[in-house]
């Protein structure tokens, strides 16, 4: 019996070793198959609301309009103030109830990403001399509209390096825009090494390495950030509202030029790496939020018509390394930038947009 | 969108301060017989662009990549009055002052800006184009690859 147990453990360990990082994503998702249903998330919010004070409710509940929907950023709160419910201000009971909302909305991977990105922000606090608002407490949540099982509403969870924008009951499935990043890319606290974006960076890096030998996969130009990120404009001054998604809706490349190589021209193994990369992003929201999108992205016809391209180093060892998946509706980017706290280090930005269903198709000027 | 010009630049620059990929801003002011522009370009991004097109000095480079023309396609005369370096809130910028003169017979109240000084190379870079009007300014729009043309007009 002991031998059999040892053999099983050994097999498990070996499997873990030979499985690429993205396998963890699938495992995370399977652990929370029902997460993301609008009724389920609305029910968790209904239990959270009564714990909030009047003033907390006033910032937590907002109208579902263009300005509120597009108010997310990849900049710290000192530069782009978030005005919704600050997680760092919640008491123990409220924080526990908020977490139940996160559990209802996110896959296990998405929840882990939220925790890890906030840990990374906390790691930066000693470097924040100006200050610009790094820190795990400076992450926020809000509902836009009225949570229900049928009419459109949004749940926003985010801060400096994370923006979950989930739209329920919209015209389209609403998993995006979904921005995430990490600085530092790897760090140690209390003897534990953290790498918040390890699944996505490995999946995108492996994809870039797999297509690097194909000249048509190389994108022209230089990338110092994601291309379809937040817009550094808007009414400036004391009430500066720049650095948000105020440029939405985006326009996207058309035609075949300079978009990378078509997945239809890739080998089965390379196509598997494309799917792994897609899944490393698309499995962050709960299954009910993004399953239909992933199915659309991975349909044979859509996948064949999807472009994958890269620039810089496929192993992500240098700034400017960049990978993009550009399909009939999916748009996913991953870029390696110099760090801000320690410019000699690197930091990651990643973005997932859906060309048809950002904000569930419900955000209009 | 009417804004105070000073506050406008301050806001962009503060944003750049904490951002490893700052954007550019070009502010036009129309005057009798033409226009003047002050063009702030972050050195970090300009370095990538110049590496892809290294010929000549900076004024010559800018003149290859910044132009103005009438809606009928006639070129305005663009000259570089000065180029200086500055450091604003921790980030180094090149500040170029340009003068723009319309072709004979063309109105001096508007032109089509043709600009890819950074965007011909840096795919995520945006150039915010501002037109000053008396005490305030209008954000005319932004250019990002592959877009390199924007109509700018006096109010």
C-alpha cells in the first residue's frame, strides 16, 4: 500500500513537473465550474450590501453608464484616482463578504491572480517615495447598475495592475476589457516566491518561441506597452480623468499585413500553444462569464483566421518583448516593460479585449 | 473639450512620471500668417524611433517626420525654430518649437498635421494634439500607428 501511495505521489509530482504552467489554469477552472453566473454573483452581492454603511454603498453602487464603465486603468491610484469601494477600508466581516463576491465571479485562477497582483503591489510600497499609491489596499470594487439575473449590470474589481470588468446579461458575454500586470514580475515574501503572471507569461512566451522561426510571425516596430490600453487623455487638471478607457471603442487592424502568422498555417502542436495562451487569459473570469467567448475563439474557423505575432525576445528576457493574439474577435497582448520602482528590472502588462463584446456591448457614449 | 493649457500638460506629464512608456504632446497656436507649435517628445520613445531612422541630426529627423498640408495636399513650410532638452517630473523630454507657414493663397486657419515622429516605430505610442485658443486649449485628437494624419483648425 505504501509503495502504491509512493508511486502515485511520484507520478503526481512527475506530472506536475512535465505539465506546462497553463495546465494549472485548466485545473483552477475545473475547481470552480459554476462561477460567474449572474444570479450567483448577484446573490453574493446581496449578502455583501447590508454590511456596508451608507457612505460605502454610495461609492459601491453606481449607474451603469459609459463614464463609470470605462473608468479603469493600469496606473496607480495616485495618478488615476479610483472612486469606488476601497478594499483596504473594509472591516473583517465586510472583507470576508467581498471575498465571497470574488469567489462567485472568478475562477480559482482569477482569484489567485487578484491576490498575487495585490501582493506585488504591497511589495512596492517601500519604494513609493512620491507617493503614487501602490499597495494592496488600493484595490477597489463596484457594481454598475442593479445586480439581477436578467438585466444588464457590471461588476468591477481592480486597482493599479488589475482591471476585471464583468458585464452580466449584456448583449454579448462581457468578460472584457481585462487588464492585468505585475511589478515586480517575481518576488519573495516570507520565504515564498511569487510570480503573479507565471501562467500567462509562460503560455505567451512558449507561443512566441514556437513561431519565432516563421518570418511572417515577426511584427514590425517596437512595443513599449500594450497597444490597445488606456487612453492618457481626458479633462485634465485637478479633476484629471485621463489614463482610463475613454478612447473606447477601439479600432483594430484589418487585412493580413503586419498582424503575424495565421493560426491556420501552424502545426497542431503550435495550435495547441495558441489555445493554451488563449485559455490562460480567458479562464480568469468564472466559467459562466467567459466560456462562450473561449468557445468562439477556439472554433476551428475562428482559430484558423486568428493571427499570432511577436516582437523582441520570445523568452521575455528583455524589455520590448511582445506577443499578440489577434482574431476575428479576440485581442490579447502581453508586453515586457522596464520596471518603475527599479528601472533595471522588468515588469509585465497584459490585456484582453473582445472586438465585439467589451463591456458586454453595453457601454455607449 | 476646453481646458487650461498648463494644466493639460501637467496632467500628461504627471501620468508620464509613473509610466515607462510616456506619450507625446504637440500644442499648436495659430497666429497671423501661420502657426507655431511646441512639441514635447519623451526621449525614451524617440530613441527607439531614431534608431529605426538614424540619418541626420534631430531637426532634420523631425522635418522628415512632421509636416502640415492643406486639405488639397499642398505642403505648408515647416521650420524648426529651436530644440531643447528638459526634464519634467523625472522624465526627459525633447521640446521642439516649430513654425508653420501656409503655401501662398492658402488660409492660415487650419491644416492637416502629418506626423509619425515616434509612431512610425513605436506601436503603442500616442501623440496628443492640442490647439490653443486664447486662454484655453482644445484636445483635437490623438495619433497612434498606423494613423498619422489629423486635421487641426483655429477656433
